[in-house]
C-alpha cells in the first residue's frame, strides 16, 4: 500500500466528501492509503476491516473486546 501522496486529488476529494457526509463536518481523515490494482479481494477486505476497527475504537474509546480504551 502506498501513502496518500500517490492518490489522485479527485479521489482524495471524493473520499473526504464521503467521510464528511457520513460523520459530519468535523470529521478528519488522518491517513489515506492506496491499495494497488490487482490486490486480492481478501486483502482489500482485510484492510477495510482494520480501518473500520481503528475508526470505531478511536470514535468510541472502546476496543472490539469491550474494554475501555485510554482517551
């Protein structure tokens, strides 16, 4: 995966608009990575799952095992 530097500006704008539409105007994208074309679906789904878990634990202060996180 490459860092956000190689992602076209239009793709960054679309992603930012989608995040803000779902989470509100105060939403902040801290990092964005590009998954190379031809990457198997299993890896893409795993990357998405990890991103959602990271977001959820930071948003709620909880981890997936139910323990409270440090805020």
